[in-house]
C-alpha cells in the first residue's frame, strides 16, 4: 500500500482509542484488552509503549467473532 492509498483509506481519519475506551466498548477489563493486544488476539497499534485501537478494526473483529449456532429452517 502506498502512502497515497493509506491517506485515502476510510480508516485513516478514524480516531485512535485508548485501552480504557476499548475496554468499555468491548465490555472487558482494561488489562484484558492490553493482554489481548500484546498476544495479537485483538487488532491494535503499538505507538511506542502505548496501545491504541481503531473503532473500525474493532467492529470488524467483533463481527468476525460472532458464530451463529442456529440451524437454517428447512
């Protein structure tokens, strides 16, 4: 991806969330969010020693985690 592609990406202007904001959104503890980010179980960005999260990435991640247990009606 080129710099120009990145600048025109819909996620480019998406604000970065702190772990506390992400924890509230996901209904998890802040330390759990940081641990999941460290283990690459949650989409995250590492900026120096700080973890940040994009809302769009979290929405896509939560949707991918949902697994339907319902069977189609015949």
